[in-house]
């Protein structure tokens, strides 16, 4: 997920000083890996830990607020995030094999962008509250609850892992505008 316009995502800076990992190329809209449902992670080892480190490094380098594994060409169910909720509390972490168990509350339409569709933001409807359950890199259960921008991020990243891109949830004029802008941005 691209960083929110006007920095409303609560990020403190482009990179974290203690972050390790290798920056990987981000796949762009049109790459088939973005349209394929990702496989569950079955092996929890140092390779998985390195992948999560690489995902964080890539997200920070791209100035993002979230990144799904398929956005760097890895078709596994993992995403990382660094963004704030509606009370400006910063959330940083990762989820392996995430399941979006709740998306509810008010439907909020706000500008949203994606690292795989760089430079474009469109008014996107998302629920104001989301809950994701999964595990961490060690296989320990995690439950993450988000509101505001963080809820938007959780929904956005889970959707990526199911083979979706945020422009798929647009409709009407917003979808037509998005499709025109994407066609115009292509070489």
C-alpha cells in the first residue's frame, strides 16, 4: 500500500535505522503474480525471516505503508506494514497466512494508492474497522485489529494475497478515471 497523501499514515520516516534486508523490485500491475492467489506458508525457517526482512526493506525504500509478498514476486501469504490507526497509534509488523476475519463499521471512501500502481491514488471504499488473524515468522498466532488508515491497510494487503489490486474495488466514475490514468501511464 502506498503511503497516504499528506502523510496521514503516521509514518515516522522513509527507512528504519535498524532494518535489515535486501530491497527487491516491486512488481507492477500487469504482472500475473499480482492476479494469482498466494499459497499458504508451510515452512517457518530463516528463509522466511529473510523474506520478511526483505519485504520491510523494500516497503521502506518505496515509502510504503504496507507490502504483500506477491508484490515482490513471491506467491506466499505474507504481508508487512508500518502505518497508524485513526488515533495516530503507529503499528509495525507482519502477518503470515493472514485471514481477514472482520471488516465492518462505517464504509469510508478515501484516497488510496498502491506500490504496484505507482503514482496514482483514487477514492477507494473500505470499512473503518478490520481484524486479521494469522501467525508470525515463528508460527505463533497473532491477531491484529485496526481502525482508520490501519484498517484500510489490513484490507488492502489481504486483498493482494487473494490476487486482487485495489482498483478492483472501485466503481463508477472512480473506476473509469483509474482505468484512464493507468492506460495513460503505460509506455
